[in-house]
C-alpha cells in the first residue's frame, strides 16, 4: 500500500470506561466462556502474535489462516484481523448473497484494543477498527455493531450480565 492509499483509509474509533481492572478486561476479551456471554460468539486462540484466531458462532467457525493475532500484551493491548464473511455467516445473520459478496470483496480490516487503568478499579478500553476505504460497507456495519458489543461487555463486567439482545 503506498502513502496515497494509506491516506484514503478510514477507521472507527471508540472508547468506553469500565468499572473493572485491566486484567479483568483482558480476560473478558480473550476467554471464550466470557466472549460468548456478551458477544454471542467465541474467539479461540493461544493469544500469541501470528497465531490463528478461530471465530465461532453466528455462522463463523472455519479456521482461516488470515484471521490472526497481530499483537497481544496481556492487560494492555490486543489486536486482531477481522473475520471472514462466509456464506454460513451470511445465512446465520440473515444477510443476502449480494451484500456478502460486496463485503467479502473489501480488503480485510483489523482492530485493536488498548487497555489502560483510568483510576481505582476503572479501565479505559480504546478500540480502533481500521483498514477501510472511505466507501466501505463493512465500516458502515461495524459502526452499528461495535457500540453494542462494547456496551454489552461493560455491562457484563460491571454487573455479571450482558445487555439483552438489541434489535
């Protein structure tokens, strides 16, 4: 990607403050038994840079060599590539084939969580999901999805219960 291409990419940037320690936030992001509670899917990995991440649930689950851990510093930072848009995923979420084909043709994006203490028993969780072109359909979709996922994560960590499924 040349510098002109880099200048054209856009990102989704979101911050949430959670009444939990950085280690508790890390655990919730990496423990499949916890991710399924607030996200409805699991992410299985050994959480080492370069290792595969298998997304399971919502029609996801086939290993994909391009779904990998990009960075992992327990309690501090986690970065991954975004999942593959398979026909099974599209069917599970009620997506038509035209939309699936369109988003599958977009470059694979990535996301990162930066985790830092923000006070006693409070953690700042900063998400950046990037690698999108300005007219990205995936970007428009994740702008709707991430706030719900992160709000459910916050609720889960603070109360033990995720948010009810939103419509």
